[in-house]
């Protein structure tokens, strides 16, 4: 079992009711697994996480990135601007 800190920003945090969560994940869990477990706890995030990006320890990460104990996983909404 590993522990990860999940950070949520903007309307992601609003949907979950918190901007910071601690999650217990199975060994060799991926960003995708973390996302799925997060949606299981906070169903309002289901559609939002599909349009956002994930970062692990401050670097953008693909859904298949394996997580390690103590990792910080951030889910970021899309940014618009010009």
C-alpha cells in the first residue's frame, strides 16, 4: 500500500469539497487508478477529470505513470487564454 497526496484546483476542488486529499493506493497504482478511486469517492469529478491534466511531483504525467509512496498527484483543469 502506498500513500499519495492529491491536490485539486479550481472547480475540481469545488466538486470534491477539498483542495487536498490523502489517498491509500495499491502498490504499482497509476495516475489512472488514482483518478478512478477519486471519482469513486467524489462522483462529481467524473466529467471534470476527463478534461484536465495530471501532474506527479510537479511534472505533467500520463495516465499510465506508476505512483510511489509519498507522491503528490495534482489534477489541473484546462487553462484558457491567449
